[in-house]
C-alpha cells in the first residue's frame, strides 16, 4: 500500500478527462446500476476496500494547492 504523494502523470490525467468520460457515458446508458453509489462494494469488495484506503492515505500534487 502506498502512503504519501502519488506520482503525477500528465498522460493519465488527460486520458481520464477525455476517453474515460465517453466510455462512462456509454456504459451508464447500457448497463443498469453502472456508476451508482456503492456498486463497487457489491461487485468487488476487496478492490473497493483497497481503493478506499488508498484514497485516504495518498494525495496528489493538485491537493497541495487547494
């Protein structure tokens, strides 16, 4: 498990704002329950727990300027 600052990646940052948005819109239209709160815990509880801890123990460079 990582603690502290996440390594910044410009490519991933841009990718998350462009292609990811289009894919999420299509999946949300086709798959019932996609994007709803709490669905991660139902589908994959181990990954959901890891992500919850990861988000609480790390921070990005953008968080330093907020």
